[in-house]
């Protein structure tokens, strides 16, 4: 059932009654939970993905993303009831939603080729009354200037179809929770009719409501601005950590106290910023001459893993350890604790800084198998035994709970570089070297 032009009440009734067919392009960690949410609400959901194994798993009633909470018990019943199906071959629908990764190319420019290809496929399927919703994060202006013309390449004209940007606002590991009620949904349309239809549609699945903004470009900017805010804030925290070393301060103590004031929201300093979002979005606008602060913040965050490596190597040099004979352990591959996701993880620049120097590079991450770690060009281990230095990249719970004194006792040189502020400086009283960005 086409929903463009219907009232909110009509759209809600149609979705809950199974009369609306929604095709979602991209069954990844964000797209699949969205498909589940709409199917749960009553819609007929068709998930499209070129990954045959993923599609077959869904159609077998399996959750293809087992680390995404809350999905396991939902997939089977939805598939059996015919509310959820996956395919590698695009089919027609009433609503089309795109949620494919937005990454950077070799020149750190947005790589939009896959998304443009998907839009071309959707354009070939469109009928009057259809609504297209783009959820992938994009540089402001992309929908109106690049994607809308693709959708209009066929015989359809403006006014016959709707187009909306509704940025995903989710985190790996908790996508379903975020989609259904952690935050309001943002929608902005190519016109008012499009925005109203999308707002009504999302109101069915989001208990926190929907916030319509004035344009499709404004909706694009919302998610980009969110990510840039976090990147700049983390860069500030990192800079404050480096400044603290000049004053003999524990930066975590100072930030914690400062944040008791309601206008202070300083983030946590650390080894660097990873993930699909924060390291990427600044490059959507950084070419603009006004984005000077954004460029500086990105540079600061990108240098943090290199700083940690330098701290370890300089300490080993001070101890007379030849770098070509040193064993350095990188503790953590995932960019965030408890989530098996490593895109743009600080692990990679740290690894890449060590390998050309002839250093023996080892890695330990409880979420990754030995085979997965070895495939990254380093040696997998499960302890600090025999290491000359260990650099904490990710604050996994297992690392926080580690008996660091006993673990470090097995090292050749007990040099601990704490990139996530999880170690007690009191370990120094036990003849261990603990190095932090703030020098504390």
C-alpha cells in the first residue's frame, strides 16, 4: 500500500495491518535490526543484500549478527509468519530504505559509489506513490544534489514519489534498542509531503517520537554535526591530557570534577577514535575553509595511537632495548570495548607505526580468534608473558579486571602504556613502569 499522501493515522493502521511493504537495502548491523523493528510493528519487510550467506541465514530464521542484542528470539517468528524475508535480488515495494556503509576513499573523500548504484536500482523499481528513505550518513547536500536526480532518471516526475533523509542514530551492540526508543528519529524531506509520510512511518517503531527538520539537507547535517561534536570533544580531552602532563595533574580526576558543572561535558581522552562514524564524518566537511577547528581536532585524534607507540619505544630505548629485538603487545583490536568491530580502530595506526621498525608486534583481543588476529599481520597471544611493552588500545572488561601486577611479572620489561586510563598509578610502587598521556 502506497503511503505518500496518507494521514498519520492511515499510515499507522496500514503498517500495523501488514499492508505496507518495506524494502531495506543493506542487512548489516544497522539495516537488519531496522528490518526486525518494522516487521515486529506489522509491516511486510524485504531485506536486500548481495551477501548470499547472510541472506540465506536470515531466511533460515538465524540472526546474522549475534552480537547485536535483542534479536535472537525475534528473527524466527518473524520469518515463519512471513513478515521478514531476505533476498539478493531487489523487488518492488511501497517504501525503500537504504542503509549501506559510508566510507572514505584513498583520498579521504566520501565513497558514494555503492549508494549511488543502490539508488539507481531503486529508481528502476519505483512506481507513483512510493517513498524512498536514505538512512546512511552523508555530506550535507548529497541527497538533493546527487541522489534525487538519480531517482528521477526514469519516467517519474517530482511529486509522484517521496524522498527523505532519516539518519540512523545507532551504536553497534545496541542497534535495536536505539532504533525503537533510545532517541527520537530525525527526518527531513525533499518536500513536506515526503517528510510527513516518513515521520508517520517511523512513529510506529520509535517510542521517543520523531523530529521533522526543515529540509532533507538539514537532516543530513544533524548526524554529521553529532559526529563532529564528539570528535572535537575527544580531541579537546586528549589535548587537556597532554596539557595536564605540564602541571602534574591526573586528567581523569580533573575532568570528572569539571563535569559536575552542568555546562561541562568533557569526553574521555584515550588511544584514539575508531568506528564507522566519528573518524569519518569530519571529512564530509573538512574541505570547507571554515572547518579549521574540525581539521585540527581530527589531526589531534589521529596522532594519539602514534603518541602511545612513541612513549613505549622511547622507554624501551631508555632501558637499552633494541627496537628490532623488542616485543610489543597491542591490547585491543576492536575500537570499542565489548563490540567486535574494528573499522578505523587505533590498533591499525599503532601496528603500522611499529612494523616498519622491525619491532615484534603482538595482539590480544578477547573478541577475536587467533586466526583473525594473525590475518591482521601480527602474532596472537593471550597474556603479557615475554613482552617488553604492552599498550592498552581498548578498555575491554577483561583488561580492566586483569591482575596487572601478576600479568606484568611475566614480562621481560614491565613497560605498560595505558591508552585508556584503566591502570592504577599505584602499580609504579611495585616497580612497574606505567605511562599515560597525562604523565600522571
